[in-house]
């Protein structure tokens, strides 16, 4: 699932990940439907832009998902280096499967973090 308000970046991430063999179940340019989309599609990973137009930022949207789905995997992307401080101050994130990626970045880093987050999410659901 990709939530990115800039359509060109959303398409770039989507096309790149599809070319890497991923299936993108849903995309959106706002987080207003994030819970209904998450509940409907149950994605392995949510790629979430920090700054969104509907009054909800990526950290707030991530907290909303974690409230109902504590084992979700989330990658927050931001162009604002200052988001690091707010991200690191979020105590709930310490035990969650979540990463922050600051723009600009190489698409190879997006792929690396996608693999890491999806693998971690899969391992949490493996019964031993």
C-alpha cells in the first residue's frame, strides 16, 4: 500500500516496486481512507509519505494503523530532516516494525527497506 500525495512520486514508487516483483494492492494520495484501505487489503507493507494534504501526517497515520494492527509494517518517507526528531521521540515506534526514509534517496534504498520490513513482518507471524 502506498500513500503519497505527489502523484509522480507515487507512480515512481509503484512502478519501481512492481518491477522488483512486488504487488501493489492499493495507492492513495491522502490518508483519509487509510484504515478502511488497510482493513480491506491487509498489505504486507504501508509506504506512507509524512506530509499529506488531509490534515493527518504520516506519524499520525502510522499510529492509527498500529492502534488496530500492532504487527503492521510501515515505511514513512519524508523530505523533512526534522521529522527524524519526532519519529525518534515516538515511544510507541520503539517496538514496532517501522522505518523512516529521508528524501532524496536512491530507489535501491527503498527496495532494501521494503525487503527488511516485509521480512520482519513475515517472521513475526511465523509459528515455531
